[in-house]
């Protein structure tokens, strides 16, 4: 009897999710984990030795501040310093003029919270304003528990020390002593993916060495790793002058590596037979991949003048390797003197900040939830559960799905941290007699939290939260090991109360949904596939590489839709049939779009230059007309028009076209198979707003 057959599907899905998150090889993850874990131990030692209070605050600064690369860490450090100045300035003003007037003090703090949450939604530096809002409302616990303004000011000054000295250590360690430069991380990640390309070529050439389907990375994982390189590219350009000078080449190189990997993984999955001539061609291709890898290792552009003979072109066509060959050939001849396209600079504020009421409504409902928790714990004289008020701010996200996702992560992290604190107090603490043993005891917890926190956004907050909860119980306001678990009990109860209040308020008061935004993102993804058809890559090497980059842009749109789909699945305020229909439609449409892009990339006519073989010369007008009609069909489908069965007309091109009509009919059938849009509900997401970046 197979035990796996009796395990509930949700448990299997959760185990798979945890395995993916814990084993994900993100660029710079190991270095970030080591830096973060080591800094946590150093801050613990300094705070306990010098009696600096609020150790949990110092640790949370590190978890938010230490980033995968040095450039991003430096940017976040500057934001933290500015946010601290704003925080302290606002709190000093509030405490100076309203310390003895509770109503006036709460009104002033509420206005700061309202402005901070509003600016978090409409400004690109939302993290800074989020910190100001969080500290403003948390600062009200100081005069509530202290009777003398002098003591309150002293506590405020200590909080500045506890928040800023970890930033200084973070900059020294992560930016000066052991920096992880984004260009170097991109170099390492690109070489890792090129090794995977070489391994797939070896598997294609040797049938005995081919893996099973489980050994081939899923398409979504390859997309995510390609997009991780794009994110590193965005940081590497402003950080490294040498990289910035050739950034247009490296952008094309990133897309080319992703294109090679996509094509070779698809061929491995199909397990097509390979002839001796095909193996010879693959050995030649592998040599070029090795040259590309060597050039990446030297941080220099890949240069090569190799080309295929007529016989090798026929072999490449037989084994569906034409696109791989042309990508390598055109990348080796990349025109480094060409001027890069001007980069579009986005505004610091969202365009509709003054006209969209959703932003102010969002700030108002966050304020309402926070004040409900404040009145409750203050009226009950139970200051230990003030984390309920903080939770209302921390889990505040533009959409219900994102908020529920953050709530689940916060509850899970808090429970793990509380459980660890209980186990350590019962089984480990009685055997400790010095700071060395104490640091050895907490080191695995810090490094485990750092590893989880350096993962993807779907799970990283769990690592931050369970370390923070553990620190509140074991380290907060104590300069040595403790055995009192009252504080962790109160903080955990406060988090649960905050989750309940937030769920009720955010669901009933102006609920926001991403169902409308998901529809729009899906339309944009369909239009990006249409742009792939419009891309004329038979004009030369640069045009083909532009097509490869457009294909990666499509993958980026697919990945964004997948992430939003996961959040929409958590929206309990949407009618179930409406949500289920949209989720099913999104999944089916993305699967169809991925197949269209993958099979379009593999088409021989699109992968071979027109001057390569006179027998395959294209009728440019009929070819251009076919591509435009196919792209128009996708645009019409994106606009929610009738099912794209009418675009089957391109399957009957002019007889002079060298493009196989069977391939045209197949592409038209793939477009025709895209699912129809579900009928809109009578009352769609009335409160839905397009997704805003916090």
C-alpha cells in the first residue's frame, strides 16, 4: 500500500510548496543568509554587552535591510536613515505638544498614520512612509505606559540608537567588507544557467543519459530564474560603470541565455531521437556555449564569427535546433556600437493619485482597524497585546488576496517563533551558564530565519516573523537569558486579535480586489504575444535578438499573471463562481500562450535568415500579412471580443510563401484554442482597483 495515496491533496500541495521555497536557488541567497545570520549574532552580542534595549527592533531592521546585493542594501540603508529622522521628528512633536492630552495625541498620531498609508500607496518610496506610519502609531504605547515625559524621551532616544546602529553595521559588512555586487551575482547566475544548457545538450546527444520528466525544471521555474537575471540587470547598471557601458549587450545576453535554456529543456522533455550528424552539430554548439560561458566569466561580450554550412542547416532543421543556432550566431555578432534604447523614467507618484479615491479609502480603513485594536487593548488595560495594532498596519495591502497572504505568513511565523521560544525555555535554557552557549543556541534559529527570509516573496516574511517573535520572547528588554514566557503569550494573542480585526474591517469596509487587475494583466499578456508575431526577426541579427527579448518580456507577463492569480485565489470576498471561473480561465489562457510562444520560437522560417538559403526565400508581403492577422486575432481576443476563430484565415497564405501552410494552420489552431473570456458577473469587482505597488 502506497502511503502517499492516502495523504490529503492539500497536505501534498503544502509539502511541495515548502520544498520549492526552501530549496530555491536564488542569486546571492547563500551570501545574504550568511551576512544576515552573522549580523544578527553580532547585534545580539553588542546589545547585551552594552545594554542597548529594544533588541528585537534592531533585528527587524537587519531583516528588512540586508538585501541580496550591495547596491540594494545601500539604497535601503539610506531609506532607513531618512525614515528614522522623519519618525523621530514626528514623535518628538507629538510628545512635546500633546503628551498630557491623550485625545489630542491620538488625533495627531492618527493623522500621521493616515498620511503615511496614503503615501505608501501613491509613492515609489512607499517603504519609507510605511515605516513612519508604523512608528507613529506604535509610539503611542510609550506615554501610555510611562508617567514622566523625560523617561519617554529617553526611551525614544534609545529606540533611535537601537534602529540606527544595525544600519551602520549592515553598511560596513554588506557594502564595504563583503559586498555582493549585482554584476558579479548576475555573472554567477548566468554561468549556472549556461551549465544547465550544456548539460541539456549532453543529454540530447546521449539517449542513455537523458533524465526523466521530473529531472527537467518546470517552465515556470525557468521563467522565474530568467526574470531574476533581469532584476539583477536593473541593479547592475547603476552600480557598475563598466557594465553600464555595455548594458544593451548584457540585456540581449540575458534574453539569449533564457531562450537557449527554454528551447533545450523543451527538446529534452520531448525526447526526440538524435542522429550521428545531430550529435556532431551539438558538439559544435556546445563549444560555442563554452565560449559564451568563458566570456561571461571574464565579464566581456561574447565574440564569434562562426556560421552553419548548408548541410548543418538541414541537420539543425531536422533536430529543431535552428533557433538555438541563430541565437548563438547573432549574439556573437552583436553590434556593440549601437546606441541603446532610451530608458523610460517613471514618475515618483502614481498618475491618478489625486483622482482615485481608493488610496484614501485604503488609508482610512487601516486607521479604523488600528484604532479599534488600540481602544480594545487600552480599555482592557492589557498593554502586552499592543501587537494587535501593529498587525493591522503590517498586513495592510491594496487587495484582499495580498492581505490574507500576509496574514497567513504572519500567523505562521508567530506560531513558529512562539513554539521555538517555549522549547528553548524548557529544554535548553536550564543548561546555559554563559553568553557563548547562549549565542550558540540562538545561532541556528537566526540562520534558519535568514535562509527563509532570503527566499521568494511568497514565504520570506515567515522567516522575518518567527525570528522577531522569538526575539520578543527571549531577548527583548533583557540583557541575558530569560525564562518568562508571559510576553510571548501576550504578543502572540495580540497578533491573532489584529488578524481577526483586520480581516473583518478589510473585508467589509471598501474591499479591494485584484480580479479587475488580473483581467487587465491577462489582456496585456495576450497583447505581448501579439507583439511577438509582429516582430520582424528575418531582417538581421539584431532583429532576431530583439525577438528573443520580446519573448522574454512575454514570459515576464506570464509570471506576473501567475503571481496575481495566486493572490486572487485567496480573496474570500469575491463570489466563488466568479473567482473560480476567472482563475480557471487565467490558467488555461496562460498555458495556451506559453505553448504559442514556445512553438513560434521553434518554427524554421522564423529562425532562419532569408539570405541563408535561396530555396527558402520568403514572400515578405504575404508573410508580413499573415503575422499581422495573427497578431490582430490575439489583440481582439485580449479586448474580450469574439473567440479568435476568424483569424484562421491566415492558414491560407499566398502560394508563393515558403512558409509551410501546415505550420500556419497549426499556429492558427493554437490561437483558436485559447479559451473564451468568462461572462462578466452582474456586479463585478465594483471596489476593485488596478494593482498599486506599495
